[in-house]
C-alpha cells in the first residue's frame, strides 16, 4: 500500500524515493510485523483464555510426558491468528500487493491457516485431540497444492525444471509431474511444521531462521545482477517475496516473545499449517524447493521420525524412538524442554547457513 501511495509522490518529496527499494521495505515490514504481533498479543491471549480455548495435552501415548507438560493445558491455543494478522497487515502495508507471487503466497498461508482453524475449533469444541479427519485435512492441503502447481505448470515451461543444490547445470525436467512435486512440497512443509510444534518456541524459532534465509534467496533470485553472478535462475518479480519473508520473520519473533518457555500462548494448527505452507510456497516460487529440505532440516527430521516410528511399529511392532516426534524422544532421554529447543535452534541455524552457502557452491 505504501509503495503505491507514497512512491509516486517522490517528485514532491525526494524522501519517498526509498519506497522503491525492496531492502528498505523489507526491514520496515519486519519491524511492523513484530510490533503488530507484540501489541495485539496480550489482548488476543486474554480473549482466547476467556473463551477457554486451551490446548488438550492428555492423549494416547503421552502419559510418560504428561507430568512435564501438564501445566500447558492452561495455556490458550489458536495463537496462529496473531501470526496471520501480523503477516497480512504488514504485507499489505509494505509489499507490492499486486505482485502475483506475494498474492499467491498470502493466499496459500491464509487458506492453510483456515484449515488449521477448523481443525483447532473441532478439537476445542469436542474437547479432544482428534480435530479434522486426516482425509479432510489432506484434501484441503491438496487443493491449494494443485492450484499452485497447475498455475505454474501452464504459466511457463521453465517452472517444470527443478534445480538441484550444489549442482549448477543439473536441472530435473519434471513435465506434468511438476504439479505432483508442488503438492508434495506444500503438503510436506505444512505437516512438518505442524509436527514440530510440540515444545515452547521450537517451531516458531526454526521458522524465523528459515524465513530470513528464504528472504535472501528471494532477493537474489529477483535481482538480475545477483542471480547472474551466483548463476542461479533469474525470476522477475520474486524479489518482492523478500518483503513477505521479512514479514514472516518479524511476525515469528513477535510470536516467540510470548511462545518462549514457559509459553503464554500456542499457535495451534492455525499457525503451524499456515507457516509451513508459506515457507513451502516461497521455496517453490524461488525455485529452491529441494534446498528447503536442507534449510528446513529440523522440520524434515521431525517428520521423518514420525514416519519411521509408525512404519517400524506397523511392520515389526517395535519403536525406534522412545516417542515421536523426535523432540519428545530427547525429553524422555532426560533433556529439559529448553535444552532440546535451543539445540534444535542451533541445528536450524547451521542448516540455514549451509543453505546460504549452496548459493555460491554450485
């Protein structure tokens, strides 16, 4: 909004010229998202508490950790509305809202946030941890994945080629399978963040690092000089996603202010599905889809731990981990919640730096 309202006035006041720069708007958008989230949070937390929207933690297979987590049943959930609110407001204010990549990223995030809201609402209204059926949740995720994949597939043949990290000239030509690939990225990313959101500050802390990393990816991908220097595909218009990623970062650290241990609010599926979808769709638009498995390695590790645990138990009636997702395994090993979270943050930071290194090492 500011871009369209103030930048045209640069001839009247030269200071308005700064609104042309993505870097300036990204920084301001991040600060705005942080402030919006932090200022609204106390009111939202009180409102959710008054409605008795509390997390259900006593569920099947959780008895071993119930003593460590029992106080969390008094903490309100559905705090993902804080994140969504901060992202939508700040993006509309500071980004080029008519940019198609920004619009589709917002659409993806809001759509998956709505699915998460329905899931949270059913859990809270029925006072159990089931929520939406797996089939209904997957159907909603598939719908947005198919929409984005189909849009890109018919937009340009170039989208059907997927770059491989660390290999400059190695492109995977996927053809119609590209739509399936996009669906897998969005469904996988949203569910992986959802599985990671089990300890105070864990998912949101990792999300903030990934968002910042993909903000850099977006900027260089949308800049013809940087993309040429780094020998990565130049995609006009994706530079504006740097503002969107900066907003994700600002809203994430704003939410972390209240979600850090001991948490005052949980994001619920409303936040986790939305954040995962946002990261996934930005990875797709910047053609750094496979690199998301490295930068978002903590989320991949969490999702794989669940898949391995379920498969092993079904085939051999044996559990590989003491409990899945893997962050609970380390808790049962005797590590405190804070130590597990901080160590996973460190791993996420290292993986983010590795992803940035991949820009040059190709």
